[in-house]
């Protein structure tokens, strides 16, 4: 067997599994990993960031925009802890993120003697944020354990994985077996009987509905076929946006579907937990719920479905289409009814200005294929329920994790993954400053992202709640900001201030045509809250 360092064996295994980009920050525990990355720099591009959270978020954006693994590397201890917000977000989003982290010297792990970057029970920190984690203790194990990490990423429910490698293992040269070929991922077998029953239920349903989440992003075409066959509206919120083109009359945002849900008799959830309808809108004896999910443990959460189908959506949808077609009947178009629901919702949400106007401009300038990355801001909240999304993996969200500040670095990772399409992030001034240092990363690596900063000099969402809900006890929410144009220019980025809609269009067009990152500051005052639209209330009595 050839002799290699642990670092060389690790990098060769990454290459063998198709990795061509790694987001990372070098440090002494990872020196021999970066030596190997240098020697293979023609095959793996290293995007080095200004903060470890940037590494994790960029790997997240890479994974969300492509459905392929995003890989990042950090030093142990504080480096890893800095990255954990990104890992928590990846966990919430079912994202294929691979954390390759350093460790202290293998002989000192667990002894508490004060090695540089030592933290107690680092493996347990990782265990809480991943579906699988392990440690490499000899160079000969590196290839096999990297292969297992990718196998875990591709098998079952996608969630982050982590692999620790101590510095002495990365440095040590030893006989190393050939890098293993990628392992075939595991997928649960499709229950043909359950699929047949689902086809019967859907075919007989008078008013079927389909709810889609992140698990349906890979079956956009099949969902569209099923929806047309059944004339069933397809409902999405955050992670399911783009599965069905918003131009299709059957494509509904979550609030638009509220009224229709009341008389629905069969619901099909594809890669979605249906949290809002199950917890807020209610269920009753007249509603049957079919759920397709690759994770059997997820079936019982919130509410057990009437018909659970444990399978990948990619495996379950083709036979379900056949089954539903056999049991279906000719159905009248519901396009007019869906357009009426959309029109009613447009009237209800018309008060959302200036959010609606700004998002309309962004949608037009971003184009058909452009990727939009939201944030924890009123503009982002509005986007989830009023912005049209045309294609899968073009609307990126932090999901239920709600990690303020995730948007800008996540969008950078998406742009690295998809240099062929425009990528735009929005943020408030507070959220943008969480990761403003990554503007230097964007300039250095020439990542031509467009980032819009809606600036109200406050943590605006919290400040609004303090005024409205707590008798104007405004505390710790007013902000002193830099001049964002001067700030952007000082980094070497394009930077503009847009005082009106025309200036915003011009700045966006310039940014999308540039080879450098572009930030656009939009001064904005108080914006109307979405809170009165959130709780639409129960429409079905309890079972």
C-alpha cells in the first residue's frame, strides 16, 4: 500500500467523492490538511472566510442551491463552536453539510490538560447537530470514514455529518489503502401496497390538496403532474417554495390555502411536516392525511398520518402517479377557483407596502432562474407569502431555525455553487452586520453576489414588538450603523444607496453584470407587520 499522510488520504477521499470546493479557515491543528489541499489545488478550490460561521453558512448555501454536499473545515474548540449556528441551520433544513473539523492531539483527548482549542466532549457537541459523526485515529482509516460520511449524507433523511481528525493523524505518514469508491446510499424500500392505497384515496378524493417541503425539491416535475391530474392545489411555505412554479394556478402560498383547507378531504404531504395546518388549522374525521417522508421517526411528530409512506419522494412519486392515474377520473379545472383564492389573498395582504413593491422589483430583475436568499426581516417574512418563485432551489430560507445573519454568507455559498445564475440576498442592517466581514471574502474570491440592505437603524422586528406589545419598553434595539456605501467601497466592492425604485433597479442591474460583489443600501422607515396574517385560525374542529 502507498504511504500517505492522514491529510493526503483525507483530501484524496474528498476528491474521489466529487468535492471541488471547500470552505475553510486554516489553523495549526489543520496544517497538514491544508498542505494536502495546496498540493491538490488544481482539483479543490479553497474558499477561505473571515469567520468560522461564514464557512458553515457558505457550505449550507452550496448545499441548498444544488442538493449536493457542501463541505467546510474549521479548527476545533472555538472554531467549531463559531460554526455551530450554521450547522444548526443545516440540521433544521435537512441540508447535506459535511463538517470536517480538527481536534487536539489524539493522545490528549478527554484528559482536560489545556491543549490549545480544547473543549470538553467535542464529539457530543457534534452529535447534537448531526445525524452521524466520527473521528479518524489513523491515516489508514481516513478514506473509509470520509466515504462513510458521504454515504450517511446521501442515505435516508439528509442532515449534517461531522468528522474529527486530530493534528497528529493528519501529519502521520503510514500505509494507506486505496481510496474507496463512493458507497451506494441506502433508501427505504417503497411499500407498493401503501402506494396503491394512496392512489385509491387520491383518485376518489373530491378536494385533494398537496403540501410540499424540502423533501419535494427533487420531484418538481412529478408534483406538477400529480397536481394537474388531481386538480389539487400545491401548498408551500419557505422550504417548499419553487417545487411548483408560482405561475401555475394550482401553486398556492400557505396563507392562500387556508380557506380551501376547510373542505379538503385528502391531503398528501411530500417531504413536509405540515406544521401550520396540523397545529393551527386543525384536523377532523373527514380529513385523511397521507404522508411521504424518508424519515420514519418523523411520522409520529405533531400528528400521526392516516397513511404513512416511508420512502424518498424520488422513489415514491413515480409509482404513486401510476396508481393515482388508475383510480382517478376526469376532473374539471380548478384554475378559476385558485385564481380567486389568490386574488382574495392579494387584497388581504395589499397593505404590505413598501414590501410588495420592493419584492416586485427584485423578482423582475432577478429573472427566471435567479436565487433569492431571505432573512429575518419584515421584507423576508413578506417574501415567503407574496413573492412568486418559479423553480426548485431558488428560494433559500433558514426554516424554523430562524438564524439572524445567516443570509449574506449563505448566499455567497449559493453563488459559488451556481455561478451561472444571479444570486441575491436581502437583510436588515442588524442581520447584515452579523457577517459583514465576509464581504472581504466575496471581494477576494470574486463572488459577484448582490446584497440589498434594508436599513432602519434598528433590530426592527424586536423594536416593533417592544412598542406594540410591551408598552413602548424600547431597549437594546436601536443601532448605530456605518455608512454602508463607504463601507462597501472600502472593501473593494460595488456599493450604492438606492433612495427610490428606479435607483434600486439600476444598482441591481449593475451588480448582476459585475464580476465583483455589490451591496445596495435601501433606507427604509417603519414597515407594516405581518403578524395579523400569521394566525389565520382553526377551520376544522378537533378529531
